[in-house]
C-alpha cells in the first residue's frame, strides 16, 4: 500500500466521518484483509482530534467469525460525539446496516498504566459500572451488507451511534447466558438473543479488547467505555420509530430511529 494513496483514501473517509457524509467505496486494497483494514483504521483514527470516549469489539459472533474465515474479532475507537444518552434519536440512511444490543462496561483510566498482563481476574479491579446499550451500525460509504470484517473495521468499526442505557455499579455481575431482546412494538418486530453469543460472553469480549489495547500500547487519560458486541446479531431496521432493548438483570435502553 503506497503511503500517498492510503493517505488520500483515509482523508476522504475521515471527512465523511466528521461531516456525516456518504462517499464512494474506498479501495478493497485497504479492506479485504483484516490486517490491512486494521492499519487503515489506525491511520484514519490518527487524523481525528475529537475526544475518544471508549472502544468497541466488532465481529464477536463466533458463527460469523467462522463463516468469514477470521480468527478473532476486531476493535475500534469510539468517539464522544457518537455516544448518546438513553432515549435519544438517531437519523439513519440507506447504508445503515442495522441495530444491535450490547453489554457495556465503564473502566478506570488507571488500566492504561497497568504493567502486568490483563486477565479475567485482574481486569475486574478496573470495572466501575456495567449496563445495556444500543449500537446503530452502518457505513460512511456506498456499501451494503457485510462481506468481510475488513469492511466493518476499516470504516471506523462501522459504528454510527451508541445509545447508553442506565449504569449499574459493577459487583462482579454474572453476564453469562442472559436473555436479551430488541423490539419495535409499533411494527411488531421483536428479536431475541443471548449474551453467550458475544464471543463466548461479554466478559471474554472485554478481555479481548483490553488485551488489544495493551498490545497496541494505547494510552488514554480518562475513564472509558468498552462496548462488547451484539447479543442479537445485526437486526435490520424495518421501520422508523422507537426501538427498545432489554438485557436480563441489567435493564433496558431505548432509541428513536428517524
């Protein structure tokens, strides 16, 4: 990948991301392989000066990982302007892929100074809160469907907006095998799911992201969110209106789709 060409492509996508525009698809040279897509994502993220509020795990469904012949999920940064409070509205476009329901964690910034290898046991020391959230996913490009993780990863993780549900203090909450549901009652659309579809379970997905942050030597000076991936897959948005997500024991979250 030539530096000049990749920078031109990155500048176009960054501009679309910041100005909420849709552009023609960038070259598949940057998206076909996940390794190239990760490099391209990092170049794009380095060009954005807006605050990062957290990180997301993407491609956490094991059947999808196998189907697309990948070895693991991917992660991407999440920017503050794309994270909304409960009940806020989201405007979609025809390149919106759908809506997801996830478990999120809120962690102490002291994680970024932690020198030991992160593990399920010691990472609990950094978690302060837990809750449900909705993610609206889609491209900044004229693309439809999911052909590869590279497509999703290279386009800022394909996250359009996150809607944050109520926080609960983390008390070593069990997030294994919890029933989940997302619905639009107006059109009688309802999809059930389970937290165990999220890369074994959301705690394992959190560990994956934290391991990647350590490996990539990411530094951050504020407490931060980690969004762990969808418990219901990518649910098509069949109509506008209110979508409500519920995760057993964690609570509910709503957004109005316009």
